[in-house]
C-alpha cells in the first residue's frame, strides 16, 4: 500500500473516510428505528435555516458540510500525530475528537444556536459523542497505517 507523506492530504482523506463510515452507521441506526437528530442535519443547520434542513438540497448541503468537518478533524488528528508520533494513536485520536466534540457540541452549537433542539434530546447528544469517537479513532487508525512518519521529531526541522 502507498504511504502518504503529506499531512494535510492524509488528514483530509482519513477524515472523509471516517465521516462516510459514521454516516453509514447513523443511517443504519435511523433505519432500525432509533430516534436521534442525524449529524448531517446538524451540519446543514450551520448554513441553513431549520425550515429547509429536510429538503433534498438541505440534506445534500448537510452531507457536504459534514464531510468538510470530518476532513477538518482528520487534518487536526494528522497534525497531532505528526508532531507527537504514532505511538498511542488511538488515544490521541480519541483525545482530539473529544476536544472537537466539546468545542463543537458544547460551545459552538450553543453560542451560534445551531440545532438548539438537540439540548433537549439525550439520544442525539449521546449519538454525537459516539460519532466523534468513531471519527477520531478511525481517522487516527487510517493515518497511523498510511502516513509516512519520520524517525526524527518534526518540530525540529
């Protein structure tokens, strides 16, 4: 398998793949009858008003924003792994995604009033936490496997 030596590229790829896996899991859970606000609706609410979130174009925009956010998380995980090395990559991915979860769901969503109904939905909040864990762990796993790590610390270049 080809190894990538570009941090931004591997971060973007890993984040998008992790977001696709996360979205697939969420679709399966929704189809099985579990009720929660899906992440593409929350992502769409960053740009759109609530009344257009469930339209076909609103859902498409939600997916696009969700994959962009996933790629952003992947890039941050890749930078952390580049600076600190790939040892304990799962814990590092979990740590980055946990901070991303608190920053996104706990702070930004409240400050900017994104999907305010979620604060009353325990299942949606719990699913958001699980989604961020999946994103961080899967992104860090992909990066650890396909990123060309140097033997010397990168901050001394």
